[in-house]
């Protein structure tokens, strides 16, 4: 019998070992995000992504003020995905017309592609891009709140109020609502610069605590911060107005007219919705509506042009616009003769309020 050579046995054993290692490596499952995606598995959701909760219809973000004018974004959503984005307000006049015409379509496309507010600014349109992203995020916040209401009232909702302009600067409040209660309140904008820095740092934390404790916008002004307190309460009420029906208790829906009716099956669906501020040539217009059973039961202008000739125009036109909104049940109303700008702003803010109701 022929003897096996020891060297040959060593070579054969080594070859077998290498073959086994190669086989094991080929069977190792992919564990990195790139491999998972290539294998057809969904990668982890990115932060800030559009909420996926069956949200349908139009959602209008808050108007974002920029150095060259207001920017406001409206989204059309289908099953929680952005299918269309458009700027219902953008800077205009002079050089702004060209910048808006060039940048806004690209920002619209980017919003749909990204499904979030994490989009790049358009070169040469820095202010417009920043305003666009801010209003876009506001719209997504509203969609997220709506999705939370659809999935169950126990889910936390983040609601950002409209910007309230004060004598010393804008105030804007964001609240987190869970189980019908305000669990967190913060000012995402507050007066700053000079003396305002000290007032803001002293008053805002106290206002935040008061909002959580009260569960509504019915809170006391902080002594020495009258304007900041008034702006805070106004933006806070606006945020609470955006809480979807059935999403929490009547207390978290706000105070006064903002509360949902506490009894009766039909009254439980009553909601108070505040539209975004519409800037006009003569001043801001903002509309608040009460909706019950799918119908507008009350409309009022919480802001309207004032001063000089505007006082007369506002006092004459706004009551007629309020009546028209209730009668039409929509923003498809005629302008009041002699109040073209006020009428246009009223209709724009009214539509924004109705968008929050999903109608």
C-alpha cells in the first residue's frame, strides 16, 4: 500500500479550511443599511419624514415671515405622503418676482421628493428657501397631529401655533399634547435683542409652565412682560385650535370659544379653527371659524387692517364676510366692494382654517 505524504495531507487540510471559511462568509446575512436596502428591506425612517398615518387632503403651513415677504406652503397628502407642494404665498415685487419664479418650483419638487422639510436651499434664494422650509415643517406638524388623532387619542401630538406679532417682535408657541393634556410648551420664537433678551429669558419659562399647568391658553400674563405674554397666549390658543377633533379632552382644546362642547353627541364634533395670518397691502387678516357637523356655524376676523381709512373699511366689510362664510360653508365667497385686499386676505385665511378641518 502506498503511504500518504504528510505535506500533501497538510495542503489538503488547509484547502478544506479555506473553502469552509468562504462558504460561511457567503452565508452571512447583510446587516448594514445599504445591504438591507439592496435586499428589498426598507431602511429605517429618517427623522423629520412626512407622517405616515393615512392623512389625506390639503394641509396649509403657517406663513413664515422673511426679509422680502411672507412664504406659506400648502401640501396635498394621500395616505400620509406628500403628493403635491405649492407656495400659496411667496415674496413678490421687483427682483423678488424673478427669484420666486425660479426657486419655488424647485422647492416644491424637493419637498415631494424628500417627503420632509429636510431640503436644500436654492442658490440665490436663501431667505425664500428658509421661509419655505419653516412653513413646510409647520404643515407637516399639522399633518402629524391629524395622523395622531386618527390613530388614537392617546398618541402625542405636536402643534405649532401661528406667529403672533407684538410691539417688540414675533412670538410663536409649540405644544405637545398627549391624552388630552398639554405635556410640554415652548416658545420657538420670542422677542430678542437689548432689553427683550432679559424679559424673554425671565417670562417665557414661566409662561411655558403656566400653559402646562392650565392645560389651556387661559393663563395670567407675566408681570413686566405684557406684550410677550399677550403674544404667547395668542399663539398658544392658535396651536390648541389645531388639535383635531377627538384628539384629546375639551380642556386641551383651549379656553373660551376654543373648547369643544362637553355634552351631547352632536356637539362633541364642534371645533374652533384659526387660519394662518394672511398679509395684505393694508395689514394682516386672520380668520377663526367654528365648525359643527361639517358646517361653519360661526366666522370671525381675529385680525384685520386698522388705522385711518382701514377702520371704516374693516367695520363695514368684515361682518359681511363673516356672514358670507357661514352662508357658503366654504371660502368660495364674493369680495366686498371697496374692500378688495381685505376680502382676499379673509378668503385666504378662511381657506387655511378649513384646510385644518380637512374640508
